């Protein structure tokens, strides 16, 4: 996966809802027949949405609705939990696990809408609410997961689970594990200490996210003279001018920062000084010793996470976090990373030598730096493969890629179709909505898209569930994909790179994972799976972007409508291994950095963020000046503000599953409906209702191996 994007789900009772998959806690439910007298029917967060599939009423939701909905929702679920825990009857699935699973209706609805807006369309008031309620939600989660009476009832149901059906049994087992991971078996004194740590962590993680959002906005590069933007297209320059005007700087040019270290425009900018300024603006965005500096915050988070892990009986945070994942232990994750590091770095060094040779041949007179890599790599690619990004972009108009590429591939594999739904309210004018229909013509889901970057929007790309599928609750999925593509100037076409095309296929892979969910219980539904499995469906979906029948259907020139020439297709395919050493090295560096922060066993090992980062990368042979980590510690949102702490390795673990499973497709006829239906049945529709190592084996017939990944990445022949 060239662009490590991420999945985002909103939790009903988790400490953090940013950029993450939580502990299977998002449980949208039906409202009770007799609502609480405190329910304000004019507040759309307090009442069941009348829209199809309970889609959020974004046209009615106001900032002022959140606080009263949070307060009522917290009160409502607290009462529900107390009723379950204090039930005098013997514990059963029906009087303990099921009511727990369906509790917290109003809170779930409010937090889901809140997470959507704070992630993609926030404002100062919402950010303040987020800061205020983060510790409140953490404490509420603790009330549930550290409730001794409730835990004992769940244990009792677990001990007598033999008569339950397979999915109900899985739900009981999952709850018992999650309660124990959360600390339900601790002494009362230790629970008090854990609650304090959880509250502090929730506050710090929200602080980090808010600081980083402000830092990314403030860190945008302002350019005075258009000549300094030589190399950018007219449309890109016009968009930069519009950005500056919107920011109150007419006559200037503003280059907004993307989430990652490297910035897309670095491959086009001819002015080396501008490239250096843009790279350094990205690298230092959150370390300027001001109120937006995140370093002290992340160091406190690392220390608190270690204290939490030790309180829970684990030597480090990663050991606590990974125990319910496919990898099971930090050692297993680290072994995979280390196995790939040597070949990836060796390939990156060969690529660096090629780039340096080009610089020298042009009498550049300088050594390759990180801000030079993409610019000269693009020239190497042109020379080596005769592939010019600007030559292929006109064939990738964003709406055509979506409807004739992403949607077409899904129809070809699974038989599903899409219809625009302009009648559904959205949270921003850029957002569009579709209804999804299954192969038999029945309505399957609602699907929203939010394509363009905004300064009040988190960086990156993600999938989020507004409503989770549940047969027990008679719910169908409502899903959104959020991106950060550069919005074109008014009246101009939205042309994207092939990497961006791949990102669209990737994120839609998350969406079909949610759409095809077929579970009774929302906690086990769709994407509520271990993090090192959740990227698998999205990564394998990337492969269909270059499937010949799919590519020929969507790669159409935005002006002439003519299909992309086969000569360009051949160049794209030949260039797939190009720069893979760099891509894999920056990804491995980020995953290794994450693991290093979360495998410390003593707080004395925590050093100033930059020093710690350099030492960790050097230890694993990943400290290459020319190849910076994909995410520098001060803006590593996945692990400090989101749910990927000790989990960024999951992208690579999932990619191992992806390449292995794709190899199965290749060996069995490729992109056929029969294979699509099998993949849907064995992988996309099982949610977390069965052991996922077994699910993978059921699909491929064998345990996963890393060799297909190494071949697919061009690290071995």
C-alpha cells in the first residue's frame, strides 16, 4: 500500500474516537417505546432519525444539541448498566449480554455525529466540547468496563455459554476478553488508579489532536511570488491562490499541508528553495515551542500508557494492546517489521544512488535531501519508464474514477450498484450521498463521500460508520469515506494522481467491508475486527484499480473522453515497483517508531521526542536521512490522537494478508463474480463473528506467508 490511509470508526463508550477503530463498542440501537421525560424531541440527537436507515439529520444538528444529548445519553446508559448489574435474577445471555450490547442509544447517536463533525468539519466550539468531554467519556467507559458486578455476570454467562449459537457465544467471549483487557479483574484500589490514568490519557489525546489540527493549519506554506511555484500546473496555482484568498492573504499563494511527512507538490516544484521550505514546514509543523507544539503532550501520553500497561500486568503498552489482535504479541509484529527492513532499506539505497546520479549528471552540485527525493524520483521514473505524472492525471477525473472505476469494480466483483441521493442531508456542501443496492436489487446501504481538504478537517483519509449493520436491531449500514484531495479552482476539473486513485479504491475497500456485514450484533459487525485484519479488505481492493477491464472503464481523458492509451497503461504497470524501497522504508520506519514508543518498559527510557525517534530508527537500521519516516513523532496522529497506538504495524500485517489472498485470486481466475462472492462470504461478511486467522485460512486454504508481499513490493524476485 503506497499510501497508508486509515480507518475511522466512532465508539459509543470509548476514550477516543479519533482516527481509530475502538473496542467494538459502537452499538447504534433502536429507541425505547417510552422515551425518558427529559428527551427533547426538537433535538435530532435525542430522537431516532426518520431518515432512511437512521442516517444522521445533518441539516438539523447544531452545536448546541451536543451537550444536552451527551448528558442525557450518559445518564440513560448509566441507568441501563446499573439495572443489568443489579438484576437479582441469575445471569443469562438475554438479561445480561444482550441488554449491554443494545444500551446507550442516545449517547451512541450523539457521539457518532460528533465524531463525524470533529473529524471532517470542526469548529472552535466543537473542539472545546471535545476537550471537555474526552475525560468524561473515558470515565463513563470505565464505569462500564470496570463494573465488578457486571463483569461477574458476564463471567457467569461465559461459563455457561455452551448452549448459545455460534455468534452469541462469540459475543460473550468478546465481552469477557474486553472487560479483562480493560481491567475488570483489578482490585478496587487499582481500578481507582486506572480510572485516573484513563481520564488523563483521554484529555491528553484530545489535546494532541486539537494542537495538531491547529499546527497543520498554521504550518501551511505561504509563497509571495508565483515564480517560486514553477512546475505546478495552472490549476494547482489557481487553487493555491484561492487558498490564500480564503485565508485573508489575497495576492499570495498558500500550500496547505497534508497529513504525511512528504507533500504531493514536492514532486512538481522546480524551485529547490521552495521545496525545502515546504518540506521543513511539514516536518516542523508541531515543534515550534508554541501552544501548538505537541512534543511534551506525546511524551506524557507515552509515560501514562506505560503506567497503565504495568497496572494491568503487562511489561509494556504494546503487550497490553496487541493481545486481542492477530499478531497477539509485540514480538510477532516486530519480527515481521525486521524481516522486511533489510530488503526495503537496501532497495531504498539503490534508488537513492540512482537519484544522486541524476542530480550529478545535471551538475546539481548538492547531495540528495528529503525535499529533493520526489522531484528527482519523478525524473528518474520518466527516464526509466517514460512515465510523466502530468501525462496520466488527465485520465483520472475524480468523479469518473469513483463511478466508472471504484463502483464498477464493486459491481463486477459483487453485483452491487449505486444511485445518487441528493435528498439526503450532508454536513458540508462538498459531501455527496449514494444508495447502494445488492446483487438482487434490494437496498443494501447508504454511502457518503467527502473528497476535498479543508482547514477544519483532519488530515488523511478514512472510513467511518454512521450506523452499523445489525440483524438483531434491524439496522442497515450507513457509511462515509473522507479524503483530503486538493479542491480544484472553480470551474476546473478535479484531476488526481494514480496514487490518489489507489487511495480511493483502498478506502472503498473499508466501506464494502462495512456494507457486507451480516451479523446479529453490532459489536461483531463489519469492520469491528482486530486492527491488523481491518486493513486487509481495503488493501486487496487496491489491486482492482489496474485490472484491465476496470481501468479501461474509468481511465478516460477528462476533455476528450478517450480511454488511456495502452502505452501509458504499460508504463504505469512497469513503474509499479518504482520507488517501492522508499515507500516501504518510510512505512516501516513509522511502524517501528510506533512500536518503539510503546515497548518501553521504564519511564526513564522516554527521551525528548526527536532524540527518542532518531535512536529508535537507528537501532533498527531505518534512520536514513533521505528517507524520513512517513509520520514524524510530533504529528503521528494515528498513534497519539487516534487508535493506532502500538498498532501501526497493522498496515503491514494486513498487507501480508492482502498479497497472499490476491495471489489466490490470480491463481483462481482473477476478478470473477464467483471469486468475489467467495471473498464476500469468507472475509467481508464475517465481521468478528469467528476467528479471523481461521477465516483467512478458509478463504486461501493456508496460513498467511510473507513471500507474496515481498515479491509484490519488489523486495525479492
